[in-house]
C-alpha cells in the first residue's frame, strides 16, 4: 500500500470548494509476473557439420531442423544428433539458401535460393525452378511459404505462386497487385491468408478464398518519421511478416509492429526491449509472443498485454551473454545467461516446442526451453528477480 495526499474536488451541491483528504491510500498495482528466460543454449557451427556459419534460414519440421546457409543446405536429425549437408556437388542448384518451408502434407522441402531461384527437395532429389524454365518472376528469392498445394516465392521483382498439382504459375507485381515497390522481402501463410513484406510497400494481404488484395501502409505517408503513433504500420520498408492467432507481427528496418485486425501497435528500441530498430526477421509464437531478429541481438516480446520483453545479447569473444527483462522502458532485471546467441547479428528464428532456434551471421543456436511457460508467472521467491 502507498500513502498519498489527494486533492479532491467536491462537486456535490453546497460544497463550493476544495477538500484535502489526508493520508488517503492507493493500492499498489499487483506485479503481473515475470516472463520465461532461456538460460541454457546449444551452439552449432561448421565444427558440428554446418556447411557455413552464415545462417539465413532455419525451419523446424518434426524431428528435423533444416538450415539454409551461405554455402549450402543442412539438416539436423534431433533423434540421432547427426548433421547432413548438401552443396552444389550434391545436386543443390545454388549454394546460397535464403529461405525454407516444408509442405506438411508431403514433407517436401522448398528452398528459396539467393540468385538461384526456387528448389524442391524430395526423396533425395532437387527440382530446380528459375526464370528460364518456369513462372518464377525473379531468381533472387528472399522468402518462401507453402499454402496448401501452392508455393509462394517472395523475390526482388514481385511474388510468384506455384500450383504444384496443376503445374501453373501466377505472378504478382505492380501490374496486378497493390505494390508501390516490387522488392518482396518476406512471405508467410496461415489461416487462409498470405502476407507479403515488401520493401517500400509495407505489407500486402492476399485472401485465398476471394483472391483479393489488401495493403497496409503508413497512413501519414512520412517515410522518415512515424508522424502519428499507432495509426498503421510503423514503416513501409518491411523485412518480415508472421501471422498467428489472428495477430500479424511485422519487422522493418525502422522498428516493429503488431496488428490484431483493428488496432496497430508499434515499438522502437528506445522504448522497448528491441536491441535495435534494424530488424531482419520476425516469428510469432502466439498472439502474445513474438521474437525479433536485429543487427544487435534478439528482442522477444513475451507478453503483449503488459509490454514485457526479454532482450538477448552476447559477447562472442568472451562467450558470455545476458537477458534483460523489461516492461516498456523500465528494466526489471538483468540475468546472466552465459553464452546465448552465437552472434548478435540475428537473421532467422523458429520455434520447436518449448525450444527456440536462432540463425546468426556466425552460427546457429538453440535456446533449450526446459520449464518454458507462456506469458508471465509470479516469481516463486524474491531471491531471483527474474523468476523461474
């Protein structure tokens, strides 16, 4: 309980003055709790079997973790702990794998290739799609997403959608979609909706049922600043999109934001747990939790309703790291996690049950989620301010 002197205006008839209530008490707001903090981390590099330490993509599917690197494709079988990798000598059409998705029905692995088009990996064989043999609009593919029997590719010259059953291609550019720019950075699919993150065009939504487009741009049209707070997408230079539980999470090079279908909320590093406003990717775990990969670490919004973050940064030279728990601008606790991220320049993230996988410019890491819980819990004791 906290004691304050409150000034009360008496509005009742005949009161005509100011009343001072001495020693009025105001209940302290209850502590909503603390988020889960990842304190155990595993690290993987070329020494473990990766073809290259520069990680562009990571995708978890069942017992396998697929990893796209600057020099080939890799896969970890979690059941055996063994790595396997593929390069151009093994049939991989292009050495730089920039994005990965898996068809949940067939198990086919789809690869976006940075300069090499699109590839399907199935039964040990690579099928190659590029500008000269298919309807792929450009060979520089930043993102790939499986939508039912279709595969979407986000490229530097628009988006392509491949009907794998009918063997038909659709191309979307400024000619038939609301793209003010055609440089597509990211794509995701969930719950009947495809979202494209477009450099200079914000976010585009494609409704599978109606095949209609909707665009999300900053309404004030100011590229340099966010003139009106939370009036729309925080910036039109988007780098990543993730849609889950009817919440759209967006990363940009100038902050991040969330949209629930009615309201936007944006964040900058100066007011949140974001390590930097320069964001490379985002992955939503729920409508409450999303992880943002930046050039200076990883910012995980663990509870949207209370604006509670955990920021992970590492000192790769000394193999140390820390997690900062923050509510808005207020730092609640700093936790020594030991060596967490493989490098602060983070490029990709995916979830594996309670675990989290993060690809960086110098290796791959896994946060082991033993005891993970969503959102917040009340700390069991005051001896550890970080809670469980």
